[in-house]
C-alpha cells in the first residue's frame, strides 16, 4: 500500500472536513507512532440509516495483557467536525475472532469510554485516545478466539471418568499432566495465534486473539486456592506481582507521554497567541 502523505490527506479531506489542518496533524501524530493504522476514506452508516463519507484509521494497536503484547484490531471513524467531536470507535475482529463484550465494548464492537464521553478540544485528541485504548485493552481484552471443533473437544474430554481432564495442551504437540487438578487449562494454537485460559469446572474465561500478535510459547498460568507447596506458591506470587508492576510502569509511561504531549500543544498555543 502506497504511503499517504500529508498533502494527500489534505486533498482527501478538503471537500468534506471543516478543520482540515487540525485533522491532518492529528492523523500524522498517530501514524508517527502506530505505523499499522492506515487512513482510509469510506462510507459510514449511522444508526438512523443515513450515510456519510468519512476518514477512518484502521489497523492494529499493541496492548499488553498479562505480560504479553497483542495487536488489537481497530477502526476509528473521524467525524468531519474533528477535533471538536470525538471519533466513533470500533473493535474490528477478523474471521478467527469474536468480540468480548464488557463495560467498554458492546456486541457490535463499538467502544465506550469516559475519554470519549468527556471529549473537549484541545484537552482531548486522537493520540491521547489511542493511549487510553491501549491501557483499557490491557485491563480488559476486547476480543477472543472463535472456538474450533478441536478446541471444544479438548475442553470436554474426560480421561479419568470423573470430570473434565486437567491438562495443558500446546498446539498439536500432545498434553502434559499437571501435578494439581486446580491448575487452569491453557491451550495455544500456533497456526491461528491465540491462547485460551479456562478452568476445568467452567467455560473459557479469557481468550486473547489478534492478527500478527507475538507468538508466546505458553500463556501465563493462574492458580486457585493454596493447593501448591509453599515454595512453588511463593514463586508464582512473585511472578504475579512482577507482571502487575510491569503494567503499572507502562501506565506511568503512557501518562508521562500524554503530559509531555499536552505541554507541547499548550506551548504552541501560547506562542500562537503571542
């Protein structure tokens, strides 16, 4: 795909957008950091059936979940009144994924955030929105892998005659019996690049899937109760705390970047006024 330059963006927006220069600046700021997000002009259909040709950014953004980075597919529709109105944001899963609804995502993949609800230029902008989305997806993944017949069979297989088997499955490499029955099941399919965490007693609890995501050898294991020997339990607790520290450090960096960015914007506004 040919690179879309600033002049090309201006030409694409000039007939539709009220604040072309501000919109081009915002898009370029995002693309300078998130190379996979591509600008595309397309037709957006509103809930009332009306249509409008608008610019959108579509692609993936990286989000860290349990110490691993996953690329989350997005499409951000930029209204012709940007930056005075917020983008319309969607998670756009591919055919191997399903939307994981939650307090920020509905069944259609539309994203709801306080950052969007409280949108006010120049305190909020497209770049800051991406940062908030990354942090939010790290806390609550918006997609999970579409179950396959093989994975459903693995989850319901009973090797003991007393209930679902407690095994760890890695692709097609066979199974490993854990020492404790309360270890969560972990499945990883390298061909489809997704991993699934589930307990023997319940349906899948967390599934992460995304195109081009990094390929981990195993998902992180979670444990229930205190059935493991104390030394092993201590090691797992340290690992859990370290992952939580990593997440907090990442959030701190995001806030620092936002503070620096807003300071630059404010300085420019002051210079312009002078």
